[in-house]
């Protein structure tokens, strides 16, 4: 491990020197990481962001677009030949076609390069002429980022933490029963090991569907070419006396360490350690709909995610970064179009409260952070309806499951975020006296004017925070 740290450190040092030298004599590059927890809308965010940077009619809050400093935007081959390309054209066709539908989610790392021709301001800008700034967008699953927390935990610590956390979750009933019936000190039986891993993976999928965020190890749900390998064939087990060499629990501990060494570490070395700016997309409305426990789980996940941006806290990660760090981090509550605009400020306030612990840590480390509510693709329109003599601010759209038009009043979010976070922190089973509804809308059919990207909510403000300073 020490030799690996030295080798990784030397590699990152050489790479950073090379990038510094090349950056001084060539075109600057912004590497934007985009991640999100389950069903937060990463694919739609990237697709809409690129489309709106290419056709900037709906981007007034991006200063470089509003002033005309961005003269042109065009796609180019990405610099990393071994990373799959983000399938922008297919995803754009999905949301803008005659029968629009949500695009397929990406299930691994992908990348896209958008090049912007920018005219600088002032005397120097007028003399030097336009310059090209490359925006390299790196898309990766949020579950992989949460795996960072495993690096500083032993198998014993991880098992105890998981078993304690999921003890009261209905999604975990089958796995907990199987784990209790298993003798951790018994001799390894591969069929038994595969059964435990399979049932644990089924729990993770059910927990994700139930609105929980702590679905790690992340590759269990997104295995790719590792499916069925020993490195993904383990599960948390209770402590056992006399679990010696060759025993089930000892083998699971070995595979857990292999997962950290062979799966988690290479991801941070090859992808995360090269990111300059980061957006974390969060389905906060979905968590609120799922109840207080899902909200508390989300809050903890946000705090854990910030651990990835604090190299001083992670001794194993610091050599990989070698002075690089993510200096702008955006936490974005997605699906703001599921609420009337009169509630957007409340959703933003809840998002700010959810990431307060994480934000304080990042601010302490010197990174700029922001929390906001957005919709990368607006799928609804607003209307006010009268019900039982009172006016309700609603949104209307096409229901995903039936294809019919429907108006939704999701319930009023509280002015004080503590009314959401306090029940969550105290372990309350449900919201007292409140009911927060949610519907799943299909994308609306679009008619775009020349120069306009897809309709959105505050995507231009998000872009200004993430990359605006590099376009001046």
C-alpha cells in the first residue's frame, strides 16, 4: 500500500506539472464532475446543460451568454480515449423528439467535451481576440462517490454500521433474517456466499427504490463487467468468536478489502482526482415524500460526500490529488418543476439545511459551495385551482405511467426547514399532520425557437456558479 501511495503520488505530480505547463501555452480546460444519488436526473442535467450552452437563448443568468462573450460552442472528441463518450445526441433526441421520453440512465463513467469560443472583456480581451475554453463533463454514479466512506472503515466497522442502520427498515427483512441464520465462523461455502451477496444486493435495490441514499457498496447496484466476481461477493455479517482462516466472515473481510483496493481506489485515482468543479444532484422531494428516515439518510449522505472533497481528512486520497482540489461545489435539488414557483425558495432552504454540515466542512477547506433548486428540463406548467373554497398553487403535466394530463398540489413545504429536519433527526416514522405528495411526469413535447435550448429552471444560475468565472 505504501509503494502504491508513492507511485500514485509521483504519477499525479507529473500529471499536474504537465497540465500546468500545457495550460500556460494552450487552451484552458474545466473538468466538471456531475454526480447524483438515485433518480436525481444526471443524464437530463448534462444533456440540457450542453444543449443550452450551444443555444443560449434561455441562459440570461450566465453572464458570458448574456453579454455575448460566448461566440460559439461546439462538441469535440474527448481527451480520454478509454472512457465511454456521453451519448449526448441520443439523450437529446429522447427529450426533444415528437414523442419525448426520459433518456436511459448512465450506469458507469462517461465523458463529453464541449468547447466554447469566448471573447474576453476589457482592453486585453479586445487585443488578444477570442480564446477557446474546453468544458470536459465527467458523469459518474453518486453511489461510487459514497464508497469513499468505506476506505477508512474495516470490514468489522462497516458490517456493524450497516446492520445497525438497516435494522428497522422493511426492505432489509429478508437479508437480516438470512444474516442472523448464518454462522459467520463456518467454513466458506461459495454458494452460501453468493446467496448472501445476492440477497444483500436485492436489499440495496429496494432501499434505493424506497428513497434511501446510503446504498453502498456502489458497484453492487452498478456492477458492469465485475458482475459475479468475488470482489462483489460479500455482505455484512455479525461479529463471531473464533472466525479463523478459511471461514466465511474472514473471507468476506478479505473481499471487502479487495473491493476498496481494486475498485474504489482506481476510480478516485483515474477520474475523481482530476475534477475541478463538481455538481451533486439530489432528489430532495423524493426523500421528503419517502418520509423522515429517508431525509435523515440523505442528510448523512451529503455529509459523507463532502469527505471526498477534504483530502486532508483522507490520508490515502491526498497523494492522489497533489495540490488539486474541487473549488466550486453545487448541491442542487432537482425536479423544482414539480412545485409551483412560490415554493421554490422553501425547497432551496431545505436543501441548504440538508447540506449544512457538508457545506460548513467545504467552506472550512476553502471551497465555494452553493445549494439551490433547479429543473434541468421543465416538464410542467403552473396553474392555480380552487378547492373547498381556497386557492391552490399547482403544477400540471403528463403523468409518466398513464400519459394523461393531471394537476398536482404536492402539499405546502414548511417555511422553516427544521420542521423537516427535526423529525428526521429524531427518527420519527412519518410526518405529523403533513402529507407531501409526488407524481412522476413525462417530458413535455417541445417547440423550440432558433437559438433556444430546452426549457429549465435556474440551470443558467447553476452554470454561472460552476463555470462563469472561467469564461470572463
